[in-house]
């Protein structure tokens, strides 16, 4: 009984097909079809395969080895007030503020 089930699941794995997304362009014609992102030339203008997105350059704190992601619990109202204040300062984000505050705290502790 279970052998039949296993054979069925193995057969379905072998018959997997690449996912194809149907696109219905507003303007038809071979010249207009090539303007769609991820489009490839096919015999059927209604079928377009999708491609993987381009990888962007690794920049920022996430990929910088000098930074470490950490977590902390803070009160919701404190966080909301800080977010409101940071909206007026586009050159500073939450992690910059936390870094500055922790560095100041560390400097004060080491100087005592």
C-alpha cells in the first residue's frame, strides 16, 4: 500500500517543470514584448519566463565586518519618540544613535 504512494511521489518529483508566469501585455506585438522586464523571446507572446533579479553590491552595516547586529528590548513609547525625532535627521538612523550613546557610556565608564 505505501509502496504505491512512494512511487507516486517519486514520479511527481521527476516530472517537475520550470515555473512559467503568464503575462498579458496591454499592447501586443513582438517589438513591445521585448520591453517587459524578464521577458524572453518565445513563440507564444502570452508566455514569459521570469529570471532571477540582479544582485546588488554589498554595502552598508549588514555586510561590514566592523559591525555586529544585536538586539535589545526597549519600551515602545521610547522607540516611537526616538523614531519621530530621527525623521528630522535624515543623516542619522537608529543604529547610529545607539552606537553614539553606547560609545559615550563606555567612555564615561572607562574614565571613572
